[in-house]
């Protein structure tokens, strides 16, 4: 395994519901990361095409509005199919820059109804190949109106020359059993894209680093009202909010819980860090959560990794 790795983390936001804006920003930041000598580049939760913070989509208990449905349709149009034309374009960016790309996306179901959206992470290799994806298991709060639930078939961990990469999205990271499932797959670099900019999120990152004895990379959007199209039907939902809607907090934490890059707040930016992958094994000397510190004689976790479907067609 290669021991030295330079990574980069994006803290930015596209124009909400504007896929072209998001893809252009991916290309721009990939070029910057390449120039910085990075080999792995991480983007925030649902970077393509934005986290609709503050929008209600006209939903109340027992009713939805026509205007809210129109905003949802706009969100749906800005989503991507995996694999598809947009992942091929992202693959071209990865190939041109030689980067591993980890990108939060809004995924549109391309297999069944075509209407359900998912909050997903995609992993793309430096050869442009789509290596895998993860769908958020439980959308949080009002997110459940927008996104469906993922299943165990996308608890994805990717092998690379510098270690195994995997992770969970935002508040999935508070699910102990989901974390354990990934620890058991030997994650060395934990990806935690998020929309949580609170101080308590930083404690979560440090806890996972200490618990998993892995590097933790968290990427959040820096969002201002200027990134929201003024012609959104629901723009009035945020009209009275502060100009900064999400302050960020992207950070990189080492396998003993120390900051490699401290959280960035209140500005857009690209974080760059050098990771010594040898520290992962060193940190597990006295605590290996899925190894010598586990007790399979006392605890057992069963993970269902079969893809779940309501209809099975048999010839």
C-alpha cells in the first residue's frame, strides 16, 4: 500500500437545481486539486445539484401545493442517473485530472419508476471508471419527502493503492450499526459529506476517527442566498433568512482524532492535506474496532446486502 497521499476537499455550492453549474464547478475544482498535487478529491453532500436548505416544497401534514410540486420537478430534472451520461462526463473529468473523485449527488431512479430520488455518493477512479455508489439509508427529517431510502446493497467500500475508501452521508454517521458494517470492511479513509455545519458535527468526525482508527474527511457546502434561483416557487421560504444559509465546516481528521485540517467556516475554499497512511496501522495497535477489540462471542451484526425490490421478474 502506498503510504503518502495528498487529498483535497471542496467547500462550495453550485446554483441550486442547476446541474450544469454543479458539473462546471466539479471540473474547476478538479483542475485546482490536480495543480495542488492531490490524488483524491471529495465534494459535499448532494453537490449535484444542491441541498435545498430552507425550502418546504409547499408541504404540510395532509397537503401539498402545486408550486411545491413544480419546485420538486425542477429538482428531479437536475438529478442524475447512475450510471448515465452525467457520470460519464464526471468520468472524463477524473480521467483528465488523474483524480479519484468522491461526489455527493441527487440520484434519479433509472431502473423502476424513474421518479424517486436518492441522496447518493459516487466514487470514480482516475481512469474515469465508475467504481461504486452509496445511497443514504435514512434521509433526515423533512429530507424524507425528497429522497427514498437506500439499502444494504450500497454499503460500498473501494480498494485503492493507498487504502480502502468508504463512508456515510451526514446523519447516517450517527447510526452505530452502519458504522460497524463499514469498519468490518476495513475502511482506512472515511468519507463524511454533510449538510451539518454545527459545532457538534466536529465532535462526530473526531469520534469516528478514534473509533474506526481511520482518516475522516468531511465536506460541506458553503451556501448563500445568492446560489438560489430567484424564480423558485418557494423562494419566499428563505426570504427572511440570513445571507449565509450554511457556513460550511469541512475538515480532515487523523486516525487518533486530531485535526489534520481544522474546519473552514464562512467561506468557500479548497482544503488540501497530506495523509500518512502508515498511521492507520499504527493507530490500530491498541484499538482495532473490527479486530482484536471486537467480541464476536458476545456481539453479532447481520447486514443484508441484497438489493431490495418490490417486484422480481422471472422468465
